[in-house]
C-alpha cells in the first residue's frame, strides 16, 4: 500500500463488485468459536494488517499501516458514515452552518469531550490542530484555502475560506486530520511519534514496535456506552501465511486486509467469515520523472503499453481486481473516466515508442518494491513482460521502512506500490499529481493538470467536477507518470465471535468503537 514516506491511505463513491464473494451473503463455514455466548461489553480483540505502524503522529504519517493503528486514538470533526461510502457525518461537530457564499463554516462542538489525559477538548484545541496541519502537516494543502479561524466560545469554531472548497467536510472526516491536545504536543517538543494526544474511543497503553500495540478502552469517551471492548491489540504479522494460520487458530480475531489468494482457504476455516466490499486500494507502476531515463515520456508510455494488466490481475490477484485502463479513479466512483487510454496490451506500439526515444537497442531499469508479496509478484511479472520489448528490469525488494523512506525522498527509478482510503476525487488526484502535491513522489508536473485540479477543488457542482476530473485523468494517463494497474476489493477475515465490525472500502477501522466480542 502507501505513502509519501510511505504510503498510502487513504476511496470514492458507488460500486461494482471487483471480487467473487457476495458481501450480502454469509461466508460462515458452519463453525462458531463463540459457543452459545453472545457478544457483549468487555473483552479483547486482536487484529493484524499487512504491515506495522511507523509513527503515531496523525498529522505527519503517510503510510496506511500507521493510519490504521492511530485512528481509534483520535477524534475528528467529521467521520465517514459506515455502509455509506462517500458520505460523512459529524463526529466532534454536533451541528454546523454554511454561509450563502459557501466560504464560512460555523461548527458547534459536542460538550463534555475530554482528551485521554483528562483535559477538556475546546475550540482552542481545534484551532491549534488546524494550524498545526496547515503549517507542518503532510496534508496542509487541504487547508490551503483557510483564511482565518475564530473561536467565539469553547464550543464554537468559525472557519473562513478564501473560496468554496467542494471536499472540505470530507477532508475534515479523514481519520488523520485529527484534533490533538495542544498541551501534550508542546510537552513532547512538538512531536507525537510515540505518544497519544487524542480523545478517541481507545487510548494508548503500550507500543512495542514490530511486535504489537495495545489500546485500552477510554472510560471517559464522549459517546455514552462506547466503546464496548476493553482492549484492542494490533499485532504485527508481516507474513500472510502466518496471518492466515493465526486467525484459523484463533490467535487473532481479524485480518484487516486478506489477500485474494487466501480467500478460499479462509472461507473453509471453521469459525472464520470472509467479508468483501468494493475497495479503494489501487496499485500502479510509478516512475521518478526526474530520473535521466524516466523523464522521457515516450519511455513511460512504452511501458504503459507493454504491461499486461489482465495477466497480472489473473496471476497475482486471482482475477479479483479490476484493471485500470484509463485514469486511476475506479469504475465504482462517480468521477471515473470512461475512456480507456490503454485498452489492451500493444507490444508493437511499445517498441515503436522506445525506438523514437532512442532506446531501440535496449534499456536497463531498476524497480524498488516493499516486502508486500503481491507487489513483489507483480514486479516479477512486469520484469518478464518488459523483457519482450527489450527492457531489462532489476527488481529490488526492501524492508518497508527503507522502501517508504526512499520512495518519499525520490530515491527510486520505478516502483510498484498503491494508495488506499480516498473518498473525494480531489484525494485521488490533487496530492499525487499536482506539482505541489504532498504525495507527488514521482515529481510529476503539468501546468494544465495543475489548473484542472485547482478548478475541480473549488467547483461545487458534481457534474462539472466530473468533466474536470475526466479531462485531468486523461492527460495524466497519457503523460504516464504512473502506469495504473488495478483497483482491489477490500477483503477482511473475521472470527465468528466478533460482532459489529464494519468492513469499509477505505479500510478504516473506526467501527471498532461499535465492535463487540463473545467472551
């Protein structure tokens, strides 16, 4: 997944099933490890994801694993609505008003919200958090139109924008745009790498990096009766076979992101259910366009034509992903571009482009990948596919921490990686493809694309936004700073004793506040 030192979350709107499992049907194999007991308050739930967290600072992290570990420690102004992909509702915000010119939001906060250290959460903490994100956060561009923030009372926040921002409330629902405790931040020298400054349903007990994180129920959580669990344990199990064995044996309760090749085996396991929804996790071949070779658009286009998306999907994803032949916004989203820029593999066109670029006699490239096995497998297939047009590709697998650091610093020629968690088309495009985008790891720059993305951010009419984003996606696909591969289903494996956990397209786990387990 992904990632500026990472990365990437962190999503979209109505969908078409990308996999083989019907999420409306039970996948219960008949086993039940909860006996006759019903799920209720108390107990510990253990969950595992693809990789381990790198930091606990919500405003600074960009890797998806860190986001999952962090999000239940914090509260946000708004939140995603469970089961209603693309919709948001108030979290800390009890009510709000928007001015007629759509540039001033007046937010009324819930009363009686406290941070984990016992401090009251007030409008000043909201203002401080916004300013921290605006000044130092990795998503500060989402707040670039904020002109001023006023705090008329302890429960009232007024945000004045320079212009209308269509996805502004969606930005405020993003789990990492969290409200932090100013006192805790300042006590830790401005850093939250390993401390908890939140007001969420669970508070940090301990974190042993590369092993596990323990979160305890926050007794003073402002939502009465929640959370139900006494404890949530995040356990790092990098190997997917080991994860599968652990849930089959009852050592863990949830595999947050199960791999397509393991679905059949998990479905057959006693006491394990497999739940699948249309996901937001899209993967791609990325290029550093400032590299001496990759700056040549014809080379990038040649690779885009030479890659066989269908073959990789069938082999690596067991046919459960949906190939991306045009833009990066999947077909289940209202902003999906219908036109297929790369409708099918064309080796002759790839060879012709390489010849025009001056590499008709061959080319050597390198590709870095993390220890994500499916991305390693995809890279190896791409290596064989590119060999057919005279490109020799060296694939280098790295530990996650090293990989994401080098990816974020631009120390790569090409890569296979992905993003997850986006809701608004702005999130799919602006941060990644705008010249000043915070996640623009490929160093891509096109003034026409910049203008379109700026226009799409402030246009409030959805149909007009769709036209804008379709045009932007077409240009990006033709420029090929990335070769889009496919969009994945979101698949989770869950023990029978778990109740109330929502498998979300964005892979968010905020439904843990509603989750119960049978004792």
